[in-house]
């Protein structure tokens, strides 16, 4: 019997593998990769930088092309220490991207199947649960948010390993759980890791209520021990990230408008059962919005028509306590996900510090998604058992009839759809004939699928289908339903599109940066709007064509703007200042930033910017910043000003001469006897090392227009010197007259300390079982030898006594 179960499990896993290959067939066989939202402009460039460093044989500690230099290892989303990232060292970059997507889908599918099997669910239900979790709308929507996708897929494995660690009470199981948790953490999403930890606590309560493993102290002790292990192993990532946080705005609360952005609209829950958008390559954005007026963070919540049957069955058949608990958990997670649409989340943001660091409340829906999948699986199981025939018939007939009634109402009077959605504040623009036709067609599909599912269940209850056949049919219908709805949300394009995309500049300028000037008053590169109607293919290439931050990093271009989620404080100060600066004075400020070219989608009238070329085919214009400072130069007049805003104000005035003056954070006075003369040239420019030769006849300040950041050290003629903060954003060093070799080296203590702690933690985890085994063996040996010694002594004494008695 056990062999039969193993064989069936193997067949089930093979069927999941076949479904995965079908779901990702174009990624696997056609050389395509997802190409939507921030993938080409943010996630792929970061991965490209990491891959380049790996193949060059060193860790990606610093990336000079991003944001005047950026500690890329400290950025969680780079996932430098995430074990699967090793694939970027082994194979070409785009092949690694393809592998990464397929691998993570496989992690989700196998983990959810094994977890459900450990809960003694029937094999066909385990396969359906795996399909819902792996190919459901929420998981597929996360593929364009790569760090969240990489973390989310580990949830089933995390729960499974946690339950084994609690039940078996062995050191090895706790270590395995900690390793899986570290993988999820290092995958790049602290938010998903926190949500998963919350779900683990709920699972622990469930296990305790069922009396599966002892006292509360057991859970607390193991959870605490695992937490220490996780922190110790991940310290090589956590310490550099903590240093970055200290240099960012995240030590302060995120402004409420930004924190509440992308809140889940309550009426978007309709998307659980009816897709709210459909891919349409005839539109530049690639999707047609059906029941919403803007793209949500999660493109789809769709769990298939089976979710309607499963959820209704669960509501009818679950115990009252179970209904109250699960419904309460869903309600709590949804209240957080709704964000600004309810008064709850603003209050949490106001009073709980942890909510100050979370952007986009819609992320909380991940908790809802996990709980919903569990409830749906339990409902399908109850519907299959059919213990209550009346309830089963009501559900199997009621669901198709419900879809049919709604469809007929809309079909006979489409104006009703407008009356229904107007109170919900959906945009009237979505109510065009094409959108109404798409909604009706979607409803027709739901009617067909619900009739098919109801028929399969009814044939099963009437015993007209063999058990194996109806289970296979049910699994296939669920998979095809989700595959047709969610597979297009990958937005696949040929991977060579990145390499072959035409660009406004073919070659990057030598040691000079690009600045994207967006429409509106906010110069942060978070918004792109072009005049015209580009095709979908052109719309996906706009960032590549126009070298928007940081798309051009894959071609060797360098950028000033910082689009990291943390937001370094120096850049945030600059952004707030320039946004409030008069447009005619912004060009002067850009001169001192080593910005050579400005790219924009609208005409600019800014002093200091000269139009070089218009690109109608790319909807853009390119300007040159006149008299931009070089990457490194010598300044003869240091000005002491420790205040950031005062410094930026001084830099933007016409009286400031960037070729002669530099604002520094230390009071230094240079004695001059003759007119200042000097030259500075870059001899070596690497990620973590810059060597400059300088020649000057009078004392001066060498300025390197790379980011000022902890961990950088400077050596003048191999002697350590103090790095000055130059023009608030950059690095500088004081030089005496003469010829000098100046070397800036990135050697962060946070990384070295973190690496030491991580290695020591791993060594401790590996050696502890050996030490325990050795000590246990030694104690057993002592205990076994001690009675023999005592017995021998007693015999000798008694023998002596006997000998002496006569």
C-alpha cells in the first residue's frame, strides 16, 4: 500500500511538472521572458549587475552606474546571497532569468503539494491546491515584482519544515527550517517574509489547539532558537542593509500619501471569480481594464471558477468555530490590504511604527490569498465527500444559475452595468463597447466552466465516473481555467529584445551621467508619459529606447537618479530641493552633478540645457548640460557649510563656480601663494576601487562626483586620509602641492562583520550535532564503565575481609 501511495505521489508530481512546462512553455522553449512594469527598467538591470560581478569573480558590493554609485549588496532586492542566484554565475544572463522563473514556479508547486499531503489531503486535492497556489492570479501577478515572487513561493516549504521541526523535536529539523527561512528572507522581500512569519504563528496555534506537540513553551523556544539562527546566518545581508537604512529616509516614517498608495479597492475582490482585466496587445499598455480605471499592484486575484464552488461549500459545511476563525483572519488581512479605503489602516499607520515602513498596503493580500486557498481546498473536499446531499445539490446547481442570471441581466440591459459600477466609483471610461463585450465574454466562459465543473461533481456523486477519471477531469478543468486566464499575465517578449532595442545613444559617454526629466514638477523617475499612441511592442521598449533609469545599465550607461525603494537621505534631500526650485535654475544644479545628458518626453526651457536631438520615433528629446563638471576635478576654494539645504541652495546660484569652488562638511582653509593650477585624471575605475593621479601647484580639494557613503576609504600616496563630503552628495580629499596618487577603496565594515557572524553561525550549526554526539558517547562510555569499577572494588574488599577472618 505504501508503494502504491509513493507511485501515485510520483505520478502526481510528474503531472504538476507537465503543467508547469505547459504554463511556462514559451519561457522554456521559445526564449521569452516576462517584460512588464519595472522588470526591464529596474529588476533586470539589478540582476545584470549582480551577474556581471559574479562572473568577474567578486561580490557585487558597489554599483557605480546606479545613482552616482550604490551599495547594491545592501539592497535586499538584489538578492546577492540568495542561493539560487548562483545560476547567474553559471549560465548566460537571460538563460538565468528564464531558469529563475521556472525554478520558482517549481518551488511553489512542489512545496504546496507536499504540505497538503502532510495534512493527509487526498492526492487530487493536493494537485488542485498546488495549481491554485502556484498558478493563481496572485502568484502570477508577483512575477513582475521579482523580489516578492521569489520570496512568496517558499511559503509552503516554510510551513512544512516548521511543522516537522515542532513535531520531531530534533536539531536537524530545526536547522532545515532555519535554512528554508533564510532562503525566503534573502530572496528579496522582507514584507513577504514577515507575512509568512505571521502565518507560521497562526499555524502554530492550529497545531497547539489540535494537541499535536506539547506546551506553548516548546513553540516559543523553537521559534526563538530558529529566529536567532536565521538572523545569524543572514547577518551578512542584514548588517549592510541596516547601514543603508541608516543612510536613507526609512529611519523616518514614509509620508502617508506614499504609504497608502496602491491600496486594494474593496470591490476588486470581484476579481477572485471574474478577471478584472484582459491582456490586449492592441493597446499600448498591453491590457484592457474591465472593471477598474487603473492598473492595480496585483494584476489579478483570479483563483478560477472552482473557487466559487469551494468557497460556497466551505461556508455551508465548515464548523462554526472554523468559519469564525478563518473569516476573521481573512477580514483582518483584507482590512490591512484595503489601506486608505478603510479607517483601520490609517490608524495602524498612526500608532504602530512597523506600518511606517510599508509601502503599498495591497501586499497584505498575500496573507488573504494563502488563507483563501486553504479554505477553498477544504470546501472542495467537503463537496467531494457529499455527506449532505441537499447542500451539494444546492451548490452544484446554484453556482451556474447565479452566473447565468447575472449574465442575462447584463446582456439584456448593458446600462445596468453602468448603474452597478457608478456607486463603486469605477471610471465611466471603462464602459465602452469593447469593455462591455469583454465582460460579457468573460461571463460566458464562467458559465461554461461552472456547468462543466458541476457536471463532473454530479457524475461523481451519481457514481457514473470512475474515481481516477473524474479526479483527472477535475484537475484538468481547474488547470486550463487558470492557465487561460493567468498565463498571458507574464507579458512575454523575446529576450533578444533588450539587446537589439534601438537607443537614442549607442555608446555611453565616458564618466558622465544621464538624467531623466519626467513630466510634472516631481523629477523622481517614477512616472513615464508619452504623447502619442505607441503600439504594445513599442510601449514595452520605451524605457530601453530612451535609456530611462536604470535600463541603460545593461548597456554601460550611468545615472544620477536613485530609484531604490529605500531612498537615500542625500538623494531625497536633493529631490525635495530641486522640485521646489524654479525651473530656470535647475540647469545650474544639474551642472555640478556630472550630468551630461537629459532625456525627456516634452520640450524643456531650462537655462543650461541645450537641445541636441529630437527622436519622434521614440517620443523623446535629448538635451546636453552645458559646462557639466567632469567625474573628477580639483577645486581651489573650499566653502564650509554642513547644512544640506543651504549647500544645495548655494550650488544652484549663478555666483557658484563649480570649476573653482566646492562645499565641504569640514572647516578647511587652504593657503595659496600663486594662482591655482592642477589636473586630475582617472587611471582606474572599478566597482569598488577608483585610482586618480593628481598634479597641483597649490593645495586644493580633489572632488570625485561619486556618492558619499560609509565604507569608502581614501589613500593619498598609500597613506590613509579623511574623506570629505563634497557638495553634500560626493566625495573629496584634501591634497597638498605636488604629484599624488589618490585611491578610493570601498571596504565596508558592515559587510565584514556580517560575514564573520554568518560564518560563525553556520560553523556552530554544523559542529553542534557533532559535539553533542561526542559528549553523549563519552557520557555513555563513562556510565557503562563505572559499575564495573565499583563492582570490582567491592569484590576485592570482600575477598580481603574473608582472607583476614581466620
